[in-house]
């Protein structure tokens, strides 16, 4: 998997790519990345990449600044992107990486979308700043507008990093497959609580079942805790999971017990 990040501030995502598990994945050749400074494609000597938006009325102007289409389009083309219309006309010959614009007005990021993106071989992220980017760039190049939540940030770089972190860990070889099996959102449930040494911390003991070595009892306890937490914190998520054909009968039984106070 290769990530291209188009940004005015490459130092922000660079720290992420050079740290922790991501750095190890890059070193092992599982992940590759390219940080593209949009300012390198600006025309003037000041490397201007923003301007006032159109739409002011009676001498007033729209507040804020908007990223210019020319430098950003050139930056996209520098990593092999072509307009969507060219792809449609030329098919495979004009294929290129999936382009994502991180935006609070995009579709929400969730685990299903992360799994979908992890199946790609290459992703391009456009990091907005100020009031965003000229809509014509979105119309020409962007495949997906993705939001990480119902709030506004000043940094598209941080939002892009959140999406990349959600996606890259799903790539084979980055982390063990066992670590992904019972995470939050797998099977429509949140993750169970976990404990490590010492066995007693500030008078709080590790649950006895986890010390028993009885694998089946531990499995049942973990499933119950997953159901309990999802019912308490994300009842909407649990309702959606219960409506699916794949929701386990054992989990459904636990839900009914909890709803009846057992």
C-alpha cells in the first residue's frame, strides 16, 4: 500500500510516518508513502496557494481564504492523477490511485469504509486548509470526500492521518491478524475490557475468570462484556448488529438477559 499526502505542511504527517508501528511497516516495505508539498507547484515567488472566495455581496467578501485550484491540480497530476472524465474515456490506461479529500462535509469514516480503503493498492489524500479547496478540484479529481466526525478542524493533515492510521493497520503484515479479530466494531460490537500485571492495582483485582486458564469461560466472559459495553455506550450500533443475519444467537441471548436485568 502506498499513501500520497498532498499538503501545505508536510512536517505534520511526516512525524506519523516516521514513528512507531508505521515506521516499522515502512522499513519492512509493507507501506510506502510520498509527502507532496503543494507550495512546490505555486506559480509566484511567494508560493501563494490561497485566495479570497468568490461570492461577496455589495462590497463585502466571503470570510476566510480558499486553496487555489492551479497548484493543487498540478500536485495531483505529479502523483499520476488524472481527471475522472479522462479515466472514464480511457479506462485502464488512465487508471490511477483513489483520491480522498478529507472534509467535515464528507461521508463519515467507519470500520467498513476503512476495510474498503485497505483493499486499495494506492491512496491519495488531499489535505485542505483555511475554508477548504476550490470545488472544481473536487469535481475533477476527488473520488471520496471523507469526514472523521461532526466537527471542524483547522488541519486537514490531522484528519488525513487519522484515516491513514485506521487503514494501514488492516494491511497484511502490519500487525497480527489475531489482534484484529475482536476489536471494537468487529461483529457490530465494541471491544471487551483488558487487563495486565499486576493482578491487584490500587485494590482493584483482575477478574478471576481471566486468571482461570479456562478458555471457554474466558470467551463467554469476553462476549458478555462486549455486549454489555455496546448496549451501554452504543445502543445504536447494537441495534444495527441485531438487525443483521450474522448476529450470533449467543450474543442475542446475552442482550435479552441484560435487558431483563439478569
